[in-house]
C-alpha cells in the first residue's frame, strides 16, 4: 500500500468520525418539517411558561425529539429527553447540576411556572426540575431533565 492510499484512508476515517458524531445539528429551529418522518400526536407540549403547542415526534439519527411547528411547517420548538443526546459541551440527560456548571459560565434562570433553564451554545437550553425552591440550596442529585431549543 503506498503512502497516498494510507493518507486517503486516514482522511476518510477522520471525516467519518467527526461528521457523524454531532447529532444535535440534524434538525434546527426554522427548518421545514420533514414529510413522512414525523409522528403526529393529539397532545400538546408546554414550550414556555405561557405557551402550549401541538407536538410531533421525530427520530433523527437515532435521537428522539418532540417538535412543534408553525402554520408553514417550520420548526419552532425542539425538545429531547433522549439519553443518547449529547450537546456540543458534552452535556447529557441526567447530568448533575453542579457538574454542569463546570461546562458553562452562564447563569441558570427561572422560567416561572415551567422550569429552571440554563442557556447553552447554539441556542440550546438544559432544563431542571421546577420543584427546587432555592437555587443556593440546590440538592446534589438535581440533574438535567431535558434539553430544548426555541
């Protein structure tokens, strides 16, 4: 095997490893809802402290999402509780709140009536249980419940 073939194989391997790893960019806010890949539901999802929208289920590259759309079939909300979903920061469902703080310098916010939310990169948020009464006394077992983007 000559040196050109070896370099080509290495380049292909690097591309395959980096191209398929980041699954979070496969659907995004403003994308048109893909036809035939969405499961309609007869339920609604709370998408903020004052909004409920019809929800749809979709699986993209093995990750399950709940999405909401506008009248022109553009995605307006994305949510996942999939244990295989990993953010660009390396965060995932179930990760401890105190551990999460090591990955971001942003502050957690209260979205009244819905959740505590922590802004992440690329418009994603990590959501934590609303039942926590005082952020200064955040229990050690408090963990990410879901990720969303809107």
